[in-house]
C-alpha cells in the first residue's frame, strides 16, 4: 500500500506521481476533486472548465467551494495549489440543478425531468445546497415539448445526432413510475427522430419483469444502479437505495445482460474501507456490461466530511483503489470515457493505456 501524508503541496504530488507511475494530471485532478477549492464566490459549488498548465485540452469539473482548509484556491482566473498555478480557469458558473444539459460535444443529453433537486436523504448528495431550475414532467406531450425546445435552443432540426438521453434522478418512488417516465420519453423522443439509447440512473427498477418491459418499450436501454457504497448503507443512503444489496445488484445486472439491457452502477470512492471497496468492486466487475460510474467523494461541508472513511483522508487510498479497479475491469475490456464522469479516478491513463481526452 502506498504511504502518503495527508497534507501536500505541488512538489509532493509530482513526487508521488513519479513514484507510482501515473500522470501528474490524473493525481492533480483526483486531489482537487477530493479537496474542493477556496474562492470568494456567492455559491457553494461550481461547474467550471479548466485548462491545466502545459496542456491543450479543457476539462469540465465540478467542485465544492466551502472547504476552508483546502490547499487549492481560485484566484485571478487560475487554479492554484498552495499558491502554485496548476490550471487556467476558462469558465465558472453556479452548479445548480438544471432541467437539461449536454455532454460529449452535444452527443449526450441529460434530463432532470423528475425534479432531482427535491431528492434528499443521501449524506454525500449536494442537492440540498444547490439552487434548483429543474422540474417534474410526465407524459408524452410534456416530453415532446421539452425535447423540441431543446432542439431549437441548440439549432438542431431534430434529435437524430444524439447517442444517448440520460434521466438522472433518484426520486422515483416506484418502479412503475420510472417505467412510465421512460416509456413516455421514448415515444416523445422518437417523434423527434431520436434512435439512440435511453439511460436511467436509479435504484427502484429491480425485478426481471420490470426490466423486460424497459428492454422492450424503452429499447435500446441502459440501467445504472445507484449503489454508491457497500458499508453503513442505512446511515449514508436514503431507504430506497439502502435496501439494495450487493447480491441483488449482481442479480439485476445479470438480468440486464440476459435481456439485452446495458447495465452498470454508481460508486462513490471514499466512503468504504479500502479492502471492502476493492472486494465489492471486483465482485461487481463480473456482472456489468460497461464501465461503471466511479467518482471521488466530494464533501461539501464539515458534516459530510466526517463520513469519509479514515483511510480516504490520504491520497494513497485513491491510488490503491484505482489500481485495483483497473485490474478488475481492464481484463473484461471495459474502459472509462472522460465525458461520462466529471470527478473520476481516471483522466489520461487507465491500466497503462491512454484514455481519450474530454469531449465536454
């Protein structure tokens, strides 16, 4: 196991990156995601685009801004690590919960059409501190109106260029509600010539019969189980998530594979002891059909910070976990894509191979 002191500066990161054979950029981004940044702005969390020094690519990240002990700060259009500039700040805005937004250079559309901002209960979730500009929509007519407005806003004739539409919501209380939402969305999107994949992040769709409906009426379909962690689930998660066990998750992912549904899960790095995190993720690797959404725990206040696993207070935790996950998923041919996750453990390198750069 790597040893690393809790406090660090730029030289410490350079030394650690060199010693462990990972790109300095990757380590820098992991560190800033964990720590957040100090800045005088009127909001607690920001979407921003940064261009690391000596790099051409611009990266989209989302950072908490209220950690007064963070070694990172935003000053004069630069991101600094203990006063040393490490990236140029290209753009910065309040990270509110909006109704729609694009990723992957306009090929991926995310919808918060079930009022994600009203979902509360998970300790680490930023919903409670974010401003809300989303809504609760339902029915084919409302979806068609929203999608038509989205196409017009971006100057598109239709939605034929989209590859995926993601419904990012943990607020469905029942599988029936989620199924109705997705099947109506499929009809509405089809009227605007969308033939890509519908993607749902949720923990309520669990039965094989419900998956069979989505595999038929919402196809092609992708289910991401919002699993999040393996320990302290009743403490850290709202009840509808906490009741999902790892055994059940494996069974659901197997059902997804049988029914032609793409299946994976979300996981927050920093909540579990390292050994348990590694064991659980290795087990799940045998059941997914694409690379999961694994992100660094961002603590938005002191209350959230107290739930970080003690081992995750050191950067070594994330590097050890990163290496174990690479071993588990690379052998199955799965690799991360940078635009799918704004706070991952991977940026430019995965299992010794190059990761394609961001397509914001």
